[in-house]
C-alpha cells in the first residue's frame, strides 16, 4: 500500500522546479535512442549523452522531418537537465518527468506540449498490476519520450517507421505522438484481457469452493481496478484535450485519429467499470457461499442433536436405578425400547426430509 | 466474462486505420443487399461483390432516390475495404466497422456520418443477453448498414419500403436511417419485457424457496442490466446528437422523429434502472430468506436442547450408583420421576410458545 | 413487475407516428367533455364524436375565450386521429397520447405545446401505487386533456370555472393548463401523506415484532418510491421548461404561477427522497431486529448447555459401574453430589448474570 | 414520520394564491412588533392589527430609515392578507408564508424579494430536531419577517439596534435582512454542537455495551441529519443567489457580508456531512459489537460442548452394564478413569488457549 | 467528535465582523516575524507589537522588495485588529483569521486576496490527524501569514530566502505566497505516507488476527480521511481559482507554478480517495475474517457433537437397566461395543474429512 504515496516527501523543502527522481530506480543506466525520419530518410542511433543529441533545424528548413528521442530511465537528473536545456524545457516539466508519481495530464508550455501517460504492466506473481509513467514532449518536429524502464510497447511503432509502413513517415511529429499514445492505450486491452481471464477463473472457484484466501484475491483485483482507473480516467481527459485543444502543434488530420484513441480510452474505462461490477458480484457470491456453508454446518448440527438428544434421554430414563421400574422386568422390554428408539429416529429423519433440510 | 474485452489485443501494433475483424465470426459468408427506391421506383437485389454495388448519382441528379446497402457479416475485411474505397469512407470508419466491440457513437466525417448502435438479442439458454454491433453510414442519398449476423429486425422496414407504406418512400436517406434506428430501439422493449417476466418468476421463487443457484441467476440478470446500460446509455447520447447536431444530412422534419426515438431510449434507460432496483431488492429478499431459514434451524436446535438437556440430566441423576438414594427405593419413585420430567418438558414447551418461538 | 415495460413491443415494426393504444384499457367508452368559457360566458357539454367538437375561432376574434376539451379514455385510436386532424396535431403527438407508457415530457410542435404528466393513484389493496398518463395539448385559446380513465382530480377546476371563482375565467388557456397541472401535483401530496402514515405503522411493527412478510412490505414501499420518482422527477423538469421556456403560448403572469408549481414538485421530490431514507432505515431496523432475536436464541442455547453439560457429566461419573467408587458408599454421598450440582448450577447462573447474558 | 408531509392536502382544489395555514398552530395569538430606526432615530412598538402598521414613506423621502415588522404566528390568514394588501405582496407570497412546509427559497417579485429560511430547534426529549419556517420580505426600506412561534433568535439583533451597536443603524434594510439571516445560520452551530456531544456519548456507549435501543437512537440522529440537510442545503443556494443576484435591493457592501453567511452555511453543510459519516460509522460499530458478542456466546458454547461431550461419553461407557468389563473390576479403575477425564479436559482447555479462543 | 463543530456558538449574537478567537489556544504568546527582502537585500527580525511592523512603501517605490509578516498564534484579537487597521484589512477577514474553523477558501477584497489553507499534522498517539488553519493575506509587495501555532513547515522557505537559493528572491510577493502554499501541500504527502504505512500494518494484522479494537482503528483512519478531504478538496478549488483568477496580484509566470501546486493537490485527493478504498477493503476483510473464525468455531462444535452424540447414545443404551439385554451377557460384549463405537467415530471423522470440514 505504501506504494500509493510514491515518496513525494523526498522533495519537501526543495525549491519548485528542482528535478528530483522520485520512484523506484528501474534501470541500470539510462539509454537514449534517437530516430530521425522524413518521408524519404531514416536514421536511428543511440546517444551516450545529451551532447550527442541533434540540434533542431530551423522551423522553416525544408524537409526537416521528425526527430524522436526516447529516454529509458529517468533517475539521471543531470542528464534530464541537460536535455531540458538543449530543447528549452521548463524546469517544472523536468521535475514532473523525474517524479514518476504523476497522474496523466496535458500541460501547454511555450513552444511545446508536455503530456504524461501511464502504461500499465500485467499482474505480477502476486496478481498486482503496476503502472509506469511515460512522459511526452511534443514540439515542432520533435517528440521526446521518457520511460521509467526499457519497454517493448513502442517497438511496433519503431518497426513501422523503419519499414515506412502506414502513414507514419509521411506525417508530422503530432502523428508520431498519436501513434505512441495509441500503442499505450492498446496495451491496456492486453492487460485487461488477462484480468478478465483471471476473474473468470476466480468466479468458477468462488462458486465451487469458497476459501478465505479468495477474498484477498478479490480485493487485489479490486485494487487493480483502482490502479487502472487512476491511470485511464485522466488519460481520457488528456486525449480529449489534445483532440479539442487549440494547440497549433496538432494538425487537423491528426485530430481525427486522436478521436479514435479517445474512443479507445472510453472503451477501457467501460471495461474497468464492468470489471468493478463483476468483482462486486464475486464478493457477494463469495460471502453468500460462505454463509451457505455455515447454513449446512448448522443444519447438520441441528439434525444430529434433534435425533440423538431425545434418544439419549430415553436411554437415560431406563438407566435410572429405581427399584421398581416395571418395563425393565418385561422379558422383551429391551427390544421394545430399542424398537421405540428406532421408530423415533426414523420419524425425525422423515420430518427433516419433509422440511427439505436433507 | 472474457467476452467483455472482445480481443482488442489482436490489433496491437498495427497501424491505425487498419481494418481487422475483431469479434466472433457469426456468419458463414457475407451477404450484401442493395435496395434503391424513390417515391415511385423500387429495386431490390443482392450483390456478390463490391463491384456490383451501384455508383452514386451526382448530388443534383433529379429523382435520384435513396440507396440502402445492407451488409450482413463484417469479417471479410477485403470486402469492407472495397466498399470503403467505392464510397469514400475513412480508414478509421472501416476499422470501427470491422472491430465489433465499439460502444454506440456518432462521428462526423467529410461527407458522411458514421454511427454505431448495438442491438441486443434475447437471453440465451443460460439467461445471458448479448449485443451485436450495427454500423450505419449516412451520406447524401445513401445509407450503408453493417450487421454482424443476418437479422430480422430490419424486415418490417424493408416491407414498408416494398409496399410503399407510410412516409418512408417519400422522404430521404436520413428518414431511412431514422427508421432503422427506431427498429433497433423498439427491439429493446421486446427483450426488456422478457427480462421483466423472468424477474417476476425469479421473485416468486426467491420468496417461496430460496436456493443458492438463484443467487447466480440474480447475478446473471444484474450483468444483463450492465450489458443493456452499456448499449443504451451511449445510444441515447448518439440520438440526441443526431437530433440537435448541425449536420446538413439530417433534414428538419426528420429531427422531430429523432426526438421521438430519443424519448424511447430514455424509456429504455428508465426501465433498465428500474430493473436494477428490482434486482437489488431480489438480492435483499434472497439474503433475508436465507437468514430466516437459518433462524428457524437455530430455534429448532435450541428448543430441542433446552427441553432435553435438563431432562437427560435428571435421568442421569437417578442413574447414579450411590448406595443410599432414598427416592429410588420409593415404590412409585419411577413414576414420580417420569411425571416430573413430563411436567418439566411441558412447561418448557409452553415457555417457548409464549416467547413465540413455536 | 411486468407492468414496468408497458407492452411497447406491440408497436414493433409499425411506421412511426402510428397511433396504437398501449396500456390497459381502463374505461368502457371514451367520454368527451367540452367546456368553453370567457370572462362573461360559460358553456359545458358532452360531445359524442369528433364532429361535434367546436372549431377554433380565428386568432384575432374578439372575446374568443378558452376552449377546454377533456377526453377520458385513449383506446379509441380512430377518435384520437379525428381529433388530431381537427386541431392539427402531429402524428407523433397522437402516438404518444395513445401509448400510455410515456414519461413526463414537454414537446414543442408548430402551433402547440404537447405535455405529458403522470397522475399517481393511492396504493391498492396490495399496497402498490400506480400512475396514469395525462396528456395536455396547449394551443392558442385551446386546452386538450387526455386521461386514461374518468378521474375526479380536475373537478375542483371545473367547479371554479362554473362558479367563476378565482382568476380562472379572466385568464387564458395557459392559466387553465397551469391550474390543471397544479391539481395533479397537489394530488401527489395526498398520496404521499397516506404513504407516510403507512410507513409510520410499519416502523412501529418492525420494532415490536419483526416478521418476514414485513420485508416484503418494505420492498413494496421502496418500489412505490421508484414509481413516484419516475413520475415526479421529469415532471419537475417539464414545469421548469414551461416556466423558463420561450413559448409565446405562456403569458408572463402565468409564469409566476408555474414557478409555484415548480416549487411544489421540488417539495414532492424532497418528500420522496426523505421516504427513501426512512425506508432504508426500516430495512436496517428490520435486519437488526432479526439478528437480535437470533442472538437471544443463541444465548438461551448456550446458557442451557453450559449449565447442564457439566452437571450431566457429573451425574454420568457417578453412574459408572466401577466396583470400587468410595463416594458411592458414603451414607450422604448422594446428597453431597446433589449439593455440589446445585452449587455448580447456581454459580454458572451467577456468572451469566455478571456477563449480562441474563 | 407523518410530519414530513405537512398536510399539503388541505389545500387541494383551492385556487392558487389562496393563503391557507398549513402546519401546526404554535402560538395562541399573533404578535406584531414594529421597529423603525435610522442612524439617529429609533422606535419600537407592538401593533394590534394591520391598520396600525406604518405606511411606507416615499422612496426619496430624506432620512426615511428602515422599518422592520416582525410577525410571530402565521395562522391568522386574514391578518396576513391585510398586511399583504398594505405592502403590495403577491398572493403567492402570502400563500407561502401561511404554508409552513416550504423549503428555503428566494423569489423575486415586483418591488420586493421573498425569502424563506428554516430555523432549527434543538432536539426534544425524544432526540428529534424540528425546523420552523421563517419568511422574509425585503423591500426598499422595509423588512417583514414571519415566524411560526415567538423565538429569541432575533433578540441580539434587536438589542444591537436599540443600543446602536455595530453597523446596523447606519446601513439599510438589506443589512438588517442579512443580520437576521446570519443569526439564523449561527443558531445552526448551537444545535450542531449539541448533536456532536450526544454523538460522542452515543459512541462511547455503543463501544462499551451495545443495546438494541441504541440502534433507534442512531437512526433518530440519522433522520435529524436529513432534517438539517433539507433545511441548510437550499438555504446555501438562497444565500448564494442573494449575494450574486442582480437585485437592486441588495447594496454592494452588504454582498461582502452575505458572502460570509454563505461561507457559514457551507460550514454547516460540511459538519452535517461529517456527522453523517460519523453516524454511519456508529452503525458499523454497533453491528460489529453485536456480532462480536455473538461470537463470544458461540465460543463459550463450543468450548463447553467440546470439553464435556467426550467426558460424558467416557462416563457413559463405564456406565454400561456389560457383565464383563475388566476395568470396572480394577481396584483403582475409578480413579484411573477420573484421572484420564481430568487429563483430557485439561488438554482440551490448553488446545483452546493455543487457538486463542480463551 | 465535538471537535468537528469548533465552538462557533461562542460568536452567537455578536455583530458580524467582530473578531473573536474560536478554537483551542495553542501557543503561550503570539510571535511576529518580519522578513523583508529584495533580489539584493534581506532583513529578518521579530516585532513585539503592531507598532513595530513596517509601513508599506508606495506602490511605485523602486526596489521596494517583498515584506513577509508571519504571525504565530491568533488568540490575541487586539493585535489582529491592530495589524488589520495598519494594512487595511476588512473586519470580515480578521474575523475569519481569528475563527480557526474555516474551510479553505479564497476571497478577493479591495487591494488584497484573503486565502485560508489548512495544514494537517501527523496522527497523534491515538492515531487521529488534526488540521490547523493558516491564513494568507496577499497584497502588493506584502504577504501576511497567520498560523495557530509555531510550526516548522515554512522553515525551508525562510532558509531559501536567507541563502537566496532558487528564484524566490527575484520574484514578487505572489511567488512567495505560492512557495508557502507549496510547502503546505508538500506536507500533506509526508502525513499521507505515514498513514499509508500504518494502513499496511493494519492490513497485515487484520488478515492474521482480527480483533475488535482493529475495527476502531479502521474507523479512526476513516475519519482521518474525512479530515483530509475536508482540508484538501476545497484547497484544490482555492489553488485553481488563484491560477485561473483574474487578480492582478498574481503575475503570469507564477501561474505556471500554481498549476503545479494544483496538480499536487489533485495527487493528494487521489491518494486520499485510494486510501478510502483501501480502508473500505480493510473493513470487508475484517468482517470476513471475523465471520470466518465464527465458521471455524461452529464447525468444531458440529464435529464434536456429531461424533459424540451417537456414541453417547450407544453407551446410554447399554447403560439401561433392563433385566434381559442379551448383549450384556456376551463375554466380549463390552469389547464389541467399544469396537463398534470406535469404528463409528472413525467413519464420522472420515466423512467430515471428505466434506473438507477438517
């Protein structure tokens, strides 16, 4: 649970705009990949430091193409600051990039848009879903992406750029940013499907054989849904603002595509809400199964007690030591007593059957 | 439950606007029906491929009438793309047509409106309601509809067109689209009535004889309501946007009719909400019936124990083997003991009756 | 429950604007009452058919007064269509008049306003509240009202018109429509008071002696509240639109009065919400009373068992048949044993008293 | 509960604008107090009838000051109508003054504002909070207040006017109205503090010794919160409209003070919401305490049964009358049996202790 | 709980704008610290009374810098009034400063902004979180802060001013106010982390060994969340209004920083909401653990009873004193009986194992 707070307190007392890495350090060293492409050209390389990053051509340079710089790992604050000063990023953006507990948001700065999305990662062994912060900077002809760890969710996009498949080489930086966002949102569906499957499994088990540890699994899924909502609800707003916003950085044709991503985020939200209902139903079924078993236990007890208490009483009566107890002297007294007890027991049994307790 | 996610992950990594069929393949082969009509003319035929589809007359051609192309089955992506290129559909529309997990929505593209509705189908044997995606494309003089499977919900409309009954032959493509939407919404009432009947049945059973499997039926109905809400809530917004939108494709007289459909969707929403309340009430009654039965069980146990424990104790006392126990030597000791036990038992019984436990 | 759906499916496949009576047929034959009045004149008569209905004078005829046509019974579709064609009603209005499952709404058509309200009728023998659809058509100098059944809620208005009491004869058709709406809303208070009384009664019973059938009565009241909300929430919006709308058919002085009706609908809504809280509280009290009784039962069982099990064990010990059991040979052994048992029993009893179980 | 409906039905069928007293008659006779003051002058007297009320000076009369007429008791409808006709009140305002079931509201009429607030009175012996309607009429230089009963909540204001303390003598009728409203809102805090104290008390009791009657006290407090919300939520809106409204009757400096009252109403709302949470928590704790006691009961039963059932069985075995039972012939058989039983009992006891049931 | 109301009633009947200290008196004597700084100059001193406070230079004085006056302790009303009259504060602001039960709010007065925030303090020994009111007055070149007690949350800001670290010396009073707000909001994270840790601890305990006092701890945390929400929800609105407001006192560059604070408040709100979910889950788990233990108890009881009741009955049968009971005369009768009882017991045991009760 402590993970919910993400150690913001480390920043306490520092001047605003101080980039401090907050969050788990997830990679050994930061990796910077630079891809530049235009409809006809393509170049891909790694950069060891901020100095090796390309300078941006003048805004009106012909055929200037698109530059995409992807940074894996955000713990190296000095590097972030060097990148920030190279491309004119505001200190507050750098602070947010380094502080990985941001919720998805879109902020407009002079000359660029800063956007935070959260990518979710499938449930770990304990069944918990985590989320990772991905920051975007979208400027004219430039997309910067910052990931906490080396991921493969952007690989299909890289592949499409390399092979010039689809529209991506013909369109601008805004379309690239859209494609990356789309990849992140598509990844939600993958994780949701797995969740759906494990809910299905859980449901079968809960109905068949409720056990206390299932309650904990149900609650883990409930928290997963909270994590997902916290990631996707604000993302929906972000995409909506991008689509409807007035930023000149987003061209009109790209807006149509953003509308499509917006649609997908709504589908994710819908699915999450549905799962929440399903989980609430699982909880009901679990509790009801437990109470049903309890009922069975109590019925068993009652049936046993109701049958044997009167019989034991009868046996006790004939175990009394009165000197004059006529029945005890009858030759068949014992067998008559046994017979009476048997009849009594059978009658009880039939009564329970009629009441449908058996 | 896995059905909730509809396999969006199949699309992961593909360029946007790539039409990929997502969903269950519900028909053997795609069937295309072409109906063209004007106030005086009428023609109906099947088309084997996109090539056989009619070209649209120029916008100002006199008496050009309305063309309605209905496609049953959306798994043939190549066909969809052929239709799309014939009538100038945007790749994103085609993607949505093929991907049958859309929620109802209305999107305006250059020259046409793209609309998704979901038709619900009555509960299957297991009592689950499903929904099917129906896509509409409304252009000048043209309505395209895409269904997942061959359905009969549009048959009355076809019949009305054939027999020139009602306004439908005199009005334009927007009125045709309205009529089709209206048919879909009317179908909700049919399904809701069946749900209402099975809720009525369920309620009677829950009150009379609660059983654990009823809980599962209650939950199935709860999920059905979720499915219905997911289908009809956004549809309501879609119809509202159509009515109040500024698209030139919707003529003013048609808007009055759309207001009527809007009204019907609100009635559906209302009924769904009412059913949700009813289902929540059923759950309460079920749980309370169960706990009531438990109460009965416990009372029985307590009564039996309270009556027989003291009696058994008494019998035990006179079963002790002390050498000097005066009562055991009395001639009528045994009968006195039996009498005392009987009186004690009857008193207990009367006490329970006064406490209304019997 | 089936009543919630109101058989909309009967209309499936019919062209829109087809008036079909949907709902229970509540009167033997339709009755049409025509009242025409101005500040000085008054006329009241019954009309046997649409032909006998008065034609409307030209809009600028001097002293033209107000015509109020009330129709009791809406199953005679042919009659409705005759009336519709006489006064120029749109087919969709006629459809809504005949289809008695409408929710309250206000629709503006060319030349008239169409308004639906729902009048509630007090709980029947089973304690269920029903609602009846009342349609209004308000045109210049004309009010048409359509009721499902012959009711007396409008009688005071008729009386006021006859006796020229109050403002009603001096003002226009809009004021008449307002007065009728006001009468309907006032009727809600009557029904709500009865509900309040029966809730009071129910509360007393639930506290004193909870019984399973009370749960069903509580749920019936809960559903009644749902019925009321469905009737009055949208009515509130209708009255608000009337008051703030821009229709020229509503004169400014009448708007002040409509604000008053609006206020009353809010009071009804408030009361309904309060009753919902009260009913939720009743449910809590019922469940808690039941569990309290269960507690009593279990305590009784435990006390009995805890007192008599050790005693029975003691008796059992001295009932053992060992040859050498010194106590059994003591002369007062039996009485000592009885004494020990008594003391043990009393100590147990006191222990329970200290724990406040008794 | 019947009090929630406030007998609106008494008005059924009457023409609108008919003032009818609805509500409990709380005072013997109506008392009218007239206070006129300006910065320099002050006059206070009682009026026996409407005739003795002062006429308002012309709007531009110099030094005209402020007239405050307070009416205690609203059942004398004739008097209300006389006052109404003297100061030009609309019949609908008079109707609302006499009908004491209004919710707080602000209505603008020609020449005056009509405002309803509800003053709450501390819990009675049964712990129920009631509310009383106070109507305000604010015209140029005139404030009319109508209370259901003679109250002391306005006394500090009277005192301030008499002693010319604070701003009140220097400012206009709007400031007077503000001061009165402020006094009403401040009174909420007094009542809320008492509620807070009795909640504190209740909490201590619920934790220590839960009893069924506490549940009813909790529910009474819950309803009190409902009463408070119904009084203060709309009041908040009223004050907000006063502050932001465009009425010329409210001078700009007074608006700053109204913002302060608005703030106080928000604090009241906040406190009420907090108390609702507290009450919900009390309910949880109550239910959990009850179930905890049940647990204790069941554990006691189980421990007793588990210890004594096997022992009793053992004793029963040696109570059997078989002729050949070798142990019974051993000289120390009895003591060995007793020893075994003791050891068994102690082992059971230790097992329970290890399971922490003891 | 009484703390929720904060003794507003002390003010009852006083004229508005009368500053009365409401709340606990938390410091011995009021301490006033005055810091004046500009980019180049810095001065820090304590003031003993309002007379020693600096007068503000004229608005257009060159290099006038920023004056920050911090007042610890708000019970000295005379001092507050002296400060108020020195810097032209409205009586209503002074009233709010002294009355420490305000919710966060922003009010614009002539020439200054008045802002209330609440700082939370970590949970005390009993686990309860408290909040303290901090009032800000922001005028041109002047920031006044009023705290209830001497705190250290502003120390890092003081340090930054002293050492001229960061932007703070270069920017105006608005930036100073922003920095102080930021420090308050950052402090929320510190407290939230501690809450997170104690929730983690609580969860572990609830799962392992549920005890009634945990319920109270859970409820204490629930109330803490209420306290936090009441502090941070309105603060969020305050910051938002500051950022988007049109006050000339907030310069454009500062608005970017305020957007950042706004973001942090949203994160706090998010975390609080998440914790509420976690707490609700804890409650579920607690209740379910308790009922699970109950189940164990009942199973134990039932197993014991079901095994020993039939056996005791059998022993009772052979303890009967009939003269003719053939089995009792068999030489091995006793051992056969014991054998039968053993077999019966083992069979029962196996039956329970098959039902998974053991």
